[in-house]
C-alpha cells in the first residue's frame, strides 16, 4: 500500500469538507493560482483532488501528471455540484488503464 498524503485544491467553500476529513486544503480562486499550488504540492502529495471548475480549464496542464504514477490528480465536484467533467475523466482513465469500461457499461 502506498503511504502518501492527500491534498485538495479549490475554492474555499468547496475544500472545507475535505479539510475536516484530514485532507490538506489549498484554496485557489483561479486557474493561475491553482496551477502554481499544484506544481508545489505535486512534489509532496500522492493524491491531489482538484475541483471541477479548476480541473477543466487546466486539463492540458494536468495531463503531464498522467505519465508518472504519482501524484494521482482527480477532479471532484465543487460546492456548485457536478458538471460531469470529473466523472468523464475518471471513466477515461479507467479505460486507458484497464482497456475496458468496467464502471459505465451500456
């Protein structure tokens, strides 16, 4: 099992629940600040959650992390609810890793 810390990057309200659960929380109000935070925390954290509002515009930037086993970067819904982006990214990653769609079979 991998021992590693978890972090979340997102707007202040959306990250509060994660912080209460013991996840290190890093508030970012825009893509520029989120990108800088992710660069810094990627060296120390194994799992980084990013709220969908930030993950979607940073998709190209976040792809560079796909080539290494860690950190794993996952989009999560924000206080505004889900846009479906994080779910679609998870489905795509699972298909790439396993070669089949095991979660969302039609």
